[in-house]
C-alpha cells in the first residue's frame, strides 16, 4: 500500500434532501455529490470561511478542502448545464 491511511473528515450536517431533479431531465445519468463535498461547500460558500478555517472544522488541510470544493462545484455546474439529477450520498 502506498501513501498514508485517509483521515476521516468531520461533517456537521445531515442533508435534508436526497436528490434534486431537473425539469426536464435531459441526461439520465445522475451526478453523485458526497456529503463531504456538501459540507465543504456550506463552509466556504454559505458560512464564508477561509479554506484554512474550513480545513480546521473538517479535520483536514486547506489544500484538501480546495480540491473537495473544486470537485463539488464542477459536479453541480455539470448537472445544471447537462440537465442531470444530483444525488447526495451519505
């Protein structure tokens, strides 16, 4: 095994919804958004924390938060542009 064992990330939210459906749904292949990605977006975009502050809250580095947020934003934009369902994975 190469590398170190991943550290579990802290998540403070329990999503109220499981998925979002576009009308009309153009592409039948859904986008899966992890609850960790949702948490990072919440901290950065809603609570206006810095990446460093969000990293401290989630027990990881600011670089990891940056990568998680970048991935989440890309998924959401892809779903909106391509008319795909977003499923939040717990």
